[in-house]
C-alpha cells in the first residue's frame, strides 16, 4: 500500500512538473486593436477573448497596449526578454493602426537575430501596411518572417445582416498544430461604422497550412500558416482567433500555438542563433535604410571605400533609419558601437 501511495505521488509530482514546464514560457501580448479607443470608430476589444484563452491554459504573460495609431510597440531589446510575442490587431485596418513606423523592423530584429517566436493574429495588417499587396518576395517581412508568398484579399467576408452569412467554419489542416479541430467563427466586428469580419486567403506560402475553410467559401489557400526557419518560428492568421465562437476550441488553439512556437514539432525550443550581429534592410539600398541590433547601439558610422567617414549618428537605441540617397553608388562599411564592442558590416549603395 505504501509503495502504491509513493508511486501515486511520484506520478502526480511528475505531472505537475510537466505542466509547469509547458506553461513556463514568458509571453508578451502586444495590443494594437484599439478596442478602447473611441476615436477609432468603436473597434471591438479582442483582448478579453485572447487573455481568457491564455488564462485557461495557465500561462502568465505581460501586456503592452498601444494607445495611438502612430505609436510604436515594444522595441527588439524589450521583446528579447520574452520567449513568445503575441501581436494582435482586431479589426484595425487603416492608417498604420496595425503597426507603428518602427514596429516591423523591430520584429525582424527580434525574430531573425534574437531567435524569437511570433503569433501574428492580424487579419487586416497586410491591407493596412501593404496597400497594393498580392505577392511578396525575399527581403520583405511577410515573406522572410511569416513565409507568405501570395495573398488573395478578402476571400472571407463574414458579416451580420448582409446576406453573406454571419458565421463560417474553419478546420485544422492535416499535419498542422490545429489538426483535428473545428473552429466555428462569428462576426464580432459589425458596428454602425464597421463592416464585419474580413479574411485573406494565403494562396502561396513557405510554411504549413494551418486553417482551411469548411463553410461557406471556396479558398485558394489556408487562412493561417505556421512557419519555421533555423532562427525563428511564427504563426500568422488572417482570421482573428477572438472571432472563434467555440470557447473550448479557441482555448485549445491558442494553447497549441504557444506550445508549438516555444517547443516546435520535436518538443524542443532550440533554435540556432543568427551569426549576423547587424541587421541592414534593404541592402543594397537606394535611399532610406533601417539599421538595427538586438541590444542598443551607441553610435553608427559609415565609411566609403577610401576609409572616409560619410555618416555619423549618435543613436542610444536598438534601431535607426538613415537617408543615404545622396551617397555615391558603391560599397561602404557600416560600424555600430555598442557597450559590448564594435559590430561591422558591408553596405551596398545603389
């Protein structure tokens, strides 16, 4: 009997340790849905649905709310303190609401140099930031960080009272983290000033299809994908998880997303560190260039091929934009001074 009790308690303690490890990720939730901003047109607040799903799985998390469209979210250095970043935009869709001026580059820094993991829950972000989008290529954020190659806009239009239908059903794609699940989805975004729930179809991608449409649409691709490189993992969905009307299915999906981002398909969180210290985008550059590191730079200097200093900026942050439009085309050396030493990289001016 005593042996049986000891075995029971051993199994119980082991189970608690496993649950503790699974839910030990550090998570940062970045809120750009402007659900509390009356000037936005009364956007729906999606945070309660997302936070309740995290709570149901027993996660602890920090919360960062962006208050104005023109404001940036956390920088790469701040995001680097977290295993997983959940970036959600609700029904925000225009005028830079979904990403501030420096947000995209900071996310690139966090993911490509810091080995970050991102859940991009943003149905209209592509429309907002890439107004004429359709296809993406290497060197662009959707392609490099999320694995998105081609998107067909607004394939899914779910709206109350328009004869289109106020609901749809999505299903987990075979082989994905959502396999075996079904997701009834409701329009939670219709207000007197707004037009329901729109979603894009990811027609071509580099990742794993995650959410397929069951009813009532025909789609050239999934509504969500999961994507992994040697340096980072990401999940991108064009259907807001807050609109999933089955609370249990929503909770399970969010739990699976966080678990996959942290541990991957093999159950290990190991990702290779990127050898690059400096990130320069674009390179080659015609005019404006973004320069960044995952920890603060003190100074940035650019030298021509004769060793002459042609640019110098005191920075004191993780990233900077520089206008190089007046430089002569050719190769330059960029040096960034930090408290940890000097980082150097080549820069090509077109």
